[in-house]
C-alpha cells in the first residue's frame, strides 16, 4: 500500500517566492561584501584572479580582463581569489608587485577589512536615503527588546495572576523566552489557552498561571490575545510632524494618564481606545514634567480594507517606548543621522551577540538561511522599502560576523595580521593551517546550529 503526498500549489508558490527574495537579498549582501575586497585589492595593485558569488560548482563564468567572474551553485556566500594569496606560493620576482602576500601589512589589512567595511557602507547608504526622504527610522536598544514587564494594566490577566513591573519573563509553557517578539508570538500561538509563565523577580524564580484575554476585533482583523503587559507604559517617545498629536500639543516625554476619563496604564490600552475614535475629538490628560495638562486631540481616520469590507480606525501619530526613532530635519542632515542609525544597529548587534555568548540571551535567536528567506518574503509583502531596510540590518550583521576573530573569516585574517605586526613576521605555515582547520570546524558548527534553529522554528 502506497501513499502519495502532494504539496498544494499555493504552498509551492509561497516557497518559490521566499526563495526568490532570499536569493535577491543574499545576492546584494554578498556582492557588496566581495566587491569591497575586489575594489580595494585592485586599488592596491593586486591581481584578482576570481570574483565568485556562491561556492561549489560553477553555474556561469566569464573572463573579463585578468579576472574570471563566476556564479556558483551554493548561494551562501562568495569569495575573491587573489594572486599570491597563499604565502607558500612560489612567485617570480617580476610578479611579486601584483602578489597579495608581497604587499605591505597596511595594504593587506585594508583589503581584508574592506569586505565588512562595504557591508557597513551599504547599510549607511540605505539608512541615509531612507532619512533623506523624511521617513523616521526605528533604532531599538536591547533593553527595549527584552521581555521585562514595564507596565501592567489593572485587572488584566497578568495583574490578577500576580505578575509585577520589573519581572523578567524567561519561559512560557517551558519554551525559553528572550525577546518581546518571542513573548507576543508565543502568546498569540496559544490562542487564548492558559499559559504557565516563569519569571525572574529579584534573585528568585516564580511561576504563574495566566489565561490571556481577547481584544475586541475591528472588522475582519485577527483576534489579539493580551496578558495586560503588552508594549510598555503610555509615554510618548516621538511625535510625527503634521500629525493630530502634534497639532493637539502632545510632546516627547508626555505620559498619557487618562483618555475620555478612563485611566490609561499601558501603551496597548491607549492604542485600542484611539483606534475606536476616528474623527472624534478626545479629551486626553497627560503628565508633563510633574504637571497635569488637558489636551483635545482628534484621531485621523485610516481605512482598512479586508475581504471587501472597509473599516475606519483612528491614529494620532505618536511613537512609544521600544520605538526609538530618529529623523533628519532636512535631506542635508540625513548623512549625519545615517551614521547615528548605522552605529545604533551595529551596537545592538554587538551587545546581542555578546549576551548570546554569555547566555543572557538564548542562542535559539540565531538564524540561518531559512530564517533569512522567511523574513525576506515577509518584508517583500510590505513593500520595497521594507526589503531595503532588511538588507541594511542584515548587512550590518554580516559585517560584524565577518569581523569575529575566527580563522577562515575576515576577522581571523585580521587577527593573523595583528600577530604579524607584534611579532614583526608572519605566523608559521603550520600554525596558520591549524588555525584555519579549527576555524572551519567552528564555522561549520555554527552553520549547522543555525540550520537546526531554523528547522525547529518551522516545526513550531
């Protein structure tokens, strides 16, 4: 007896779509990275033999000048092959001026560092272009992303169960939780069922049973399951120019206390009320520098169209905690703010990587190609600007990961050069070979672990 398994046509289309965006996003990242090595090598007078996108068997190649340009079968990286790259290679005296290994330590360092450097440059150019068009840019901090209870709505499921402000959620139903995104996603996936939540309070661990509540749906929106700790306190972090909030007098740092006489305790609670009052004037009481102030604000109507039905919701144009935003007052200031954005995301990546190594953040957050394909497809569904934003973030990640002092990565080569500068001579061939083998094993291990995390996410 045999059973025939078939894949639905829409699933095949979805997989193909995600694969296409994965190849596009990864292709841009790898091309920019390898082009950094290539262009600086050419500037330094080094002969470049091969410029390859991907590894493994050749799919396509073309010789242009002295360089062979290749597209290979495995699209998980790329490489630039330079003349004289191997220190043990025999090179005639007349060819030494085109050899990588015979260049000065400074030039070799610049060539190797150019790959990650161009990744940071790509992110900077995207962020600067984004800001030049007047669009605010989101730059989170790790503290804003961690699942720590910052505000609790009275009589909410979390409040009734006994959770308190300052509790850090570590597990839900034995699943490790290390980010707010994981927290909200896990709650949503359980669709209102009772949850077992472990938290760290001070120096002890406590366990609570919490049953989420379902928010009132607007139109055909999917139900939202809340614990009463979603987002943070209702403090205005930024006000969008020309928005109802700005016209009504709201300012950065204001804490919303009441809306239409109803006490406000969390950001999500405030959002739900505003959404229900499009084009309706609302009395909003705020706290500003210790003083109580009353404002009148009319939310702007925004239209949602789902399954042929049109629904209006209200928005006032503010961002709250966990939404650290920067913007350029004019296109001329965008390059300066672009630097700030690039540094902010790089700092977040470095701190997150450090905390992952020390165990403060779960290593389950490490993702591989499947995760990149998934988020690339999701970004594409929201528009080209979201794909560009994703490329910028991933480019920073790629730049930082390549700078890790692991032999076989750019950071490993830079580490060898640092030893060479200190010892006044290159490391021995056997030492370099051993380090490369260790680096290869370590890198393959990381890739397998990332793949395994991807598979676990799919199964979940």
